[in-house]
């Protein structure tokens, strides 16, 4: 409800007093350079790239598409609605991730 949104308080870290938040990158935050390097290395080692649940509108995700394209990797995208990289994908599935991913047999 609107009241819950207005009264929401972000908990503080008991150690440093800063805002307590999960190990994710929120919109507008900077991605840790070590994570960027890790993912870039994995993309360079891969033989394809699957993007799940991202519009790729921010550069932090889009840059991995560019890396895959440079390597001429096939790119598949699973996302509801258009993405920044639909024209670069070999396969684009417009479907909820939670419905489609369970159908993949390991």
C-alpha cells in the first residue's frame, strides 16, 4: 500500500551504520569491477550467451552482449518485452522466465 511505501525504513548495518542491502546492483549503482572482469572472462570462455530477465537498457549488462558479439557467439534472450539487444540475438523469447525456465531439461 501507499502507506507501507511511505513508512518503509531501510535497516542499518550493525557494523558500519550504513544502509543494509543485498549483494545486488541497484539501478544507478556502479557494478564492482571484479564482478565485471569475472563475467567478461566467462563470456570469453563461453560458446553461447543466454540473457534471462533483462531489458539490457543499462550498459552494465549490455557490455556483455557486445563482448559476445565480438566473439561471434550465438545470443539468446528470454525477457518479457523488447530489449536493447533483440537485433543481436539469434533467438528472442518473449515469455515470463518462471514459466519457461522450468521446461528446460538438464
